[in-house]
C-alpha cells in the first residue's frame, strides 16, 4: 500500500465530510477509511479541527485555480462572461453538499469558518479587481468606474441571489427561473461597468456563444 500523505488524508476527510457531515465524521472514521491507526493520523494532525482547516484551504485553492483557468488567455469581456456563465451553472446545479459543509463548519468550527470566508473573499476580490483594471487598460471597462464600490455592489447582489434561491419564501409570490435572475444580474453589471467598446465586444462574444449552442 502507498505511503499515507497529508494530501491523502485531506482528500478522504473532504469526501467523508461532504457525504456524512463534519460533526458526524470522527477521527476513527477517517482512519478506518484510510486503513491507518490513530497513531499514524496524529503524526499529521493533533486534532480534528486542524484537518477541517486544511479541507477548507483545499476548497479555497480550488476556487483560486478555477479563477486562474477562467482568465487565462482571455480578454476582460470574455472573463466577465465566463463569470456569469459559471454563476448560472452553479445555481442551476444547486449548492448540495458544499453548502452543507460550509454550514456545518460555520456552526461547529466558527474560527475556521471565519478564516475560510476571509481567504475566499480575498481570492474573489483579487480576481475581480485584476479583471476590472485590465478592462480599463484595454478600454473595455469605463475609466470612471469606482472599483471598490462596484465590487461591493456585485458581491451584495450575488449574495441576494444566493439567499433568494436558498430561501423558502418566494419574493413577489413566485420563484423565478435561475436563468432569468442571473441574466438580469448580468445585464445590470455589464451595462453599468463596460465602455461602449466593451459592450460591442461583449455582444459579439455572446452572439458567438448563442450561435455555437444552436449548431
């Protein structure tokens, strides 16, 4: 059997936490899944919370790699479109086990959750700031855009969308389709931050995407 590594413990813990819940999964459960003794486990972690923290860090790193892949070799308008497409796909797919994992970490390991939230927000903000600054340089984003204020409003609107779909009480008496809400969100952001040149580029890219979907 291959030697046990910290990454292997993190992956197995992540799998069990997502399936059965953070609180329900014990160190014994993790050791049993890995076919190792608790003595071996304690060579890597002194307590379960440290492992929970590393599982959280794994998810933050995953987000960072997704952002890097999303922006690699793309212009600002294309990156912005990819962001909204990603939001729509995630909402249509649903939060599932990842939402449960976050909720349980927040409840049972609040310090770890706060650290995760701060790091995740930092990762998202850095990505969006770079996107907007590059857009200004390329002439695709308006030069007079207040980056900090714009990012705050985008994050607040996105949080509102998440709360809307996760909530039990429909706003306006009914639940709108995910695509309708995310498309409106996209229109508001795009029309408020892109320059004339940026809007022309965005419209061209969107038209290309629609044509590909038809063919």
